[in-house]
C-alpha cells in the first residue's frame, strides 16, 4: 500500500498504479482473515477503496475490470450499512443503485470486446485455413515486418500491455454479480417492510426492479447462453441457483406488497428451485430452506401489520407456517446424506436447523398456541441445542475466519438452555408456558448461563445478539426483558 501511494505521488497519472492500489484496498476490505487485523475501521477502508477506484476511473473510464471492481466496493458498503442500525437503509439502496449502473457499463464494454475478440478469432482462423491452402514453392518466407538476418538494425525498446480476451465466462461473471446485487437490493427492501420499519418502496420502485431483473435474465443471460451454451455448461448449476435465489426474494417482495397471495408465493418458490440441474445439490437445499424461512417471516409480519385491516386467523396462519418450516427442516436434513468437503456449508446447515427449531417452538406461544408446537416444545428445544452445538464445533474447526459464527451460535445455544429451564417448558399442552410469558429472571443464574456461552464478549454484545434473535422471531423479547 505504501509503495503504491509513493508511486502515485511521483506518477499521479499512472493508471496501473492507481488501479492496483484500489484493487488491493478492495481485496483487504473483503478478505475474512485480513479484516480482523485492520488498524482502521472497516467502513473507513471501504470508503478509501471507493475513493481510490474513483481516482483510477478519472484516469481511464473505459476499463471494464475497474468498473466491475468499483461495483463490488459499492455493494460491500451497502451490505455494511444494512447491518448498522445507526444509518438509514436509504443510503444502502443508493449505493446498490450506483453498483448496478457500473455493472451495466462494465457489461456493455465487455460485450463489445467479446464481439471483437470473437471476430478476430474467426478472421485468424480463416486466414490460417487460407494459408494452408496455398501451394508451397519451396522457399522460406519472411513474415511481414521481420528483420533479415543480414540486417543489423537495433530496435527501440517498447512497453506493451497484454489484454486478456473477453470470453463468455467473463460476461457471465458480470451477469452473476448483477443478479447478486439485485438480490441484496430486494432483501433490504423486504426487511424495510417488516413491522415498525419504514418501507423503502418510495425510494426505489419494485416495478423497476422486476423490469431490470427480467431484462438481465430473459435478455442478456439468455442471449449469452444461446451463443455459448457448451462453454458455460459447467456453470449451469451456479446460474440456476443464482436465478432461484433472486426469484425467491422477488416473490417475498411481491407478497409483502400484496401483489400475490400465499398459494402463488408457495408455487413460485417451488418453481424457482425446480430446475433439474439443482437436484441433489447441497447449496440448493440450503438456499431453498432459507427461502422458506423468509416466507415464514413474511407471514409472521403480515399477521402483525394487516390484522387490523384484514383480520387473519392466527391458528390457520400457524398451520401454514408450521408446514413451511417443517419442509425447510426436511430439506436441510437431506443435506446430511450428501458427501461434501465444504465444512462451512455443513456448519451453516446445522445453524439453520437450530434456527428453524426455535421458529417452530415460537408457534407454541400466544396468539398461535399451535397444538403440534405445544406438544413438541421440549423436543424442539433439545433439537435446537444439538444443532447449535454442532454448528459451534464445525465453525471452531474452521479457525479464525469463522470465529464470529462460532461465538454467535455458541451464544444461541446458551439462550436455548435458558428457555429449557423456564417453568413449564417441559409440560404437556396444558402448560401455561404455551401462552403466558415467563420472564427469564425466573431462571436461577441466567446471566451466568449467557456469560458462560460467550466468555469473550461483554453484556452489550449479548444484548445485541438477543435483540437480533427477537427480530428474527426466534425468541420473545419479553422473556429477556427486551421490548
């Protein structure tokens, strides 16, 4: 970093120095291991990376790689803003809109270069075929511009830039990034339509997002698949999964906007993950389960926000949510039968199964008091504890890169142990725990349990994690004194 900075001081118009400095800042800001050792706040480094990319852009605005990289910086900043409660999500949306603009410019340049590269290749192939067809007169031909062995001509030293040709895979990388940015945008908008949040639909029109995604999926992506199907065949699974994840977030947005009903939402999810190339894929099963969990969250928020306008029967809604969450649990259970070396993904599936167990357990509470949830309270809590314990062990084995995940799910396991000790938690369906809120202060040594589950963290961190679990619908805030 210091060398690049010094170089730019001496040669401020050198694009290579500016590009490499910006790229290095992006690499550092997005590297899981390096981020933990930054001597400046991550947001500061991201803003510095953005500034460096903009400086390089001033030197060369037609470099596709630079345009792609700056979109990655903007998307990462947006994701950080979405995680922070102190900054409005409106800012995150604006960064994502900028990222999409840069990705569009990048793709247009790449498409031009792709066409040129393909044309050059075809001309070279034709020339080669023409030369092979010429008769050989037995002499030795000198290539145009070659120096004869009898000449003693000293050429001046020259610098050249080696440009890699744009391939169909290059285009696909940019398209996949665009779909990922749209998914992030939809997720932030969906979160803003949860209870007590200000919807972002006035900032960015959902119809525009739908139109943009259709243009990419049915337009650009379809065209490149049509012309380079054989070349892109090895990435068919990645393409279909990216499309399915985006589709599920669009369906959630449509449901929250009352554009589709529950049946249409469910059929849409089934269709999104129905591609034959996705069958038996571990990542797909996990993504499908996440989509169903989001579906459950949309139904939970729907009950809170519209019950006054259009009364919803909590017990009927509870049965739909129970079915969705049970299906998600079954999908994740199927992942255990699929061999994989991806320990991080396996750990994530265990963590999700722990979350689902708590979501099912939450249906035993008022106003739902769903019979199956009530009768399985104790087992659901035992399941959650086991899944969180497994996730903790698996993340521990991955080292420092996943230490945050390890501590997160270790703490969630501690929360489950508190719930298991609440009065009535092991009783039958007549238990008052199914409807009444028993404060966790009734559990002896609650603070010790939670501190033992997060020995390296402070009380502020623990409260933040509890609030996060409340927001996700995993636990009731009243039990832990959170409003």
